[in-house]
């Protein structure tokens, strides 16, 4: 089993914690011209070449295989007295002070305002909550959410419309009447996808190939 980090925005963090998000789709890079199949012995996917590669090529999913784990990176804060320290410097200082397990310092998570502290003395010792720290800079010791990968597959992004329930599993909330809701979820997912990926050339209309990762909270 291997562990890898994965970034999620605040709204998706809330959906994961609420149990509403159990899948994520991520653009495959470089984009292939097509999929030949899965090579079980090497746990890789065989793709047709892209514009810069005529020959076929193999890729392993960068997020892992079933049984691997992902730890979630999200926007976070420490106390303001630690604002001048990097995550690694905080970890080193905590280790020197004898803290080896769990959060190395008081933490606040921007997605829902949840805090992890060391008790009532924390406010006195560390001051007010400090600057926002972006998700990409979250270290493993600060992560509060771990996910177990259940399944990995490859498809085009618009294939999600074949199984509207998958859009719901992406953390898209139901709206409208019950008969139309799953299809509304696909439309809402398409809009969300474009907000994140269209400017990069991987929008809904482009219909890029994506990794589909299904997971559950550990």
C-alpha cells in the first residue's frame, strides 16, 4: 500500500466529510488519442499516442491503485505566532518539543472552520489564528482526511452522463424534482468541471480523457 497526496477545494472537502463525494475525475496528461486497455501485470494503462507521440505508451494512474490511500490537502491555518515558520520548520520544532504523533500544532481548516488544538491553554500559548495557508503547502502531518482507493478506470469526461449517479458521487447535490435530479447533477457537474478546467483547454466540450478514482474514507 502506498500513500499519495491529493488536492480538494473546500466545497469538495465538505462533501467528502458528509459522505456525498466518493469519486473524483482528473485530467490525464499527456492526453492520449485513445485507450487500448489495462495491463494487469504492470498495473498500467496502454494508450494510443497523442499528437507528439505516434507509438502507444503506458501510464500508471498517478493517484494509485485499489488498496492505496490518498491523504487530502486543503486550505488551512495555524496560530499567528507560527506564521513566519514553514510547515517543515513547525514539524521540526514540534519534534524537538517532544510531539511526534498527530497534529504538530493547533490547526484550523477553512472548508468548515473545524479546529484541532491542544486544549484550553492553546489560545494563550499561540495567539489568534494566523494567515491562510494554501492546500498545496499542506504537509502529511496536518491532513485530517484519508481515503482508500476502491477502483480506478479511464474514460472521457462526458461519459459521466451515461451514469448520472456518478455525478452525484462527485459531490454534486440534488436539486429540482426527483425525476430530473440525476440529469441536473450531470449539468451541474459539467459547469463545475468547466470552471476548473476550461481555461486549461480541458473543458466539457473538449471531452478529455480522465482518470476516474473511486474511494471511501478510511
